[in-house]
C-alpha cells in the first residue's frame, strides 16, 4: 500500500522538442482545425468522421491503415472531414489488462511509461507527417495531452472519465473540440453537466501551476450507448433519444449544441459490423427531423484493417487487440455510403 516513485519522466515540452512537428505541417494545422471547428459550430455543410482502431497498438499497421484512410478521405472530402482515431490510452473497467501504447509500447511486455510517452508522440507524429492527417485521441490522463497538443485536432473524454472534475476542468482549456461522452450509466444530465463545465471558464491546479481557462465553446456531446441496471447494453442513437436530447440541449445555456454519434461500444453492443446500420438509421433520423439535423455533427467509427479482434499476441496484422472493429473492406463501403447519403 505504497507509491514507489520510480523515475522522473520527461515533461511534454521536452518530448515535443525531442520530436518536433515539421514547420510545414505546423503551418497547415490552423486551417484544418478551423474546418473542424466550423463543423462543430454548425457553420459547415460537411460532417465530421472520427474513425480508426479501438486502440493504436503498433506503428506499422496503424500507418498502413491511416495511409489508406487518407486516400479515402480525399475521395469524400466534399461531404466528410475525416480525422483518424489514434487512441494511445485504453481505459479498463476493472483497471487491469492492456492499457494502450502509453503503458505498454510492447503489448506483450511489462509497462514502460518512459518509452510510452515517447511512443505515443512518435506514433501520432508519424501519422501526421507521413499521411498529412491530424489526429484524435482520448484524454484519459488530463496531464498527458500536452505531449500531443500540437498534433491533435480532436479530443474525446470517455464514458468513465466524463464525471471526473479534473477532466471537465482541463477540457475547458483544451484548444480544440472536445467530445464529452455520455457516462456508462447513460445519464443525459451528467453528460450535459460535463459540457456545461467544459464550456465555462475555470481556475485550477494543472501540472503544479495555477491556471485559468476561458472555457471551451466547442465542447459537445458524444452518444455511445450505455449499460443498464440489468448489465445489458442499450443504444441511445434512436430517433426518440435524439429528440429528447435536442429538448434538453438548450442553446440559451450551451454554446453551439452539437452531437456526434459513436457507432460502436454500447450503441452496437460491441458488434462492429452493426456500425453501418447505425449510420443509416441516424441519417434517416436527420432527414426526418430538422431539430435532430440541427444538432447532428458526425460519427465515430471503430475500424481497422481486419474485422474483429484478437488476444494480445494473437499475431494477426491489423486486427484489434482490444474491442472488435470493422475491417478495411467494410470501412470503405461504410464511408462511401455515408458520403453518398449526406
């Protein structure tokens, strides 16, 4: 029952200086960020698509995936703005198991957080520099997002974190859109409270500094389904749920009310092949209701090279070692069909 301080880790500024973003990509990022922000504010006719593996476990297959994704994104660019999901932290319900690249740069080896902070920077940096696509990640550890702050164009706060005060406060100072997921129990009140907190100016302690934020007007809702009292998973993307969210997401209280639909997790019951059907149903709802259309901003999809998932050490190149994903052939169909319907 003790905490052993093993070693000092490099601070984010040191890692960014060691592995800098090129001047060319740094110059391109503000324009891309402005496009993402315009979608969240409802000022763009395009929709956002955050898509990629459940967890970014290895550089070679993730780079292979995003290289393919960049070509597909260019094909649908008139309808969709695509942000690759490069999630380097994995929340665990029971606190054990593979925790993502930050903890386990080698999934089959013990945790190595010194190599991990370098590995997450290196992977995101390679994606940006080699594909031209800026990335998304989950802010599982609020103090760590600054390792990637110059590379990210979208951040998500997960279902297990969204009730946490520190996540809400830090989200209020993050310089990009932050998707606040509904909690695992599904409470809309908790979800909206988290957005309200993230949009408000805040003062708090961060990395041994007293900091003040101006609030993040681009904090918004992400619906990912929930687990009921009976332990079963339930979706919250249906027409009636979106109508009720529109009723409560009051533009008098919130800046730029917006919702992104997470097509996997509890919305699909972790059945990734259902994601295409969920996209279709949501787009049907958008067409039927002006109020839902006024709130809807895009989708999250879990996708990799090979359908399904495998255990750590399973040896299948491009297949998830965490939650099951839709494979590349299905991804191409899903994205093209989505763009066709928008």
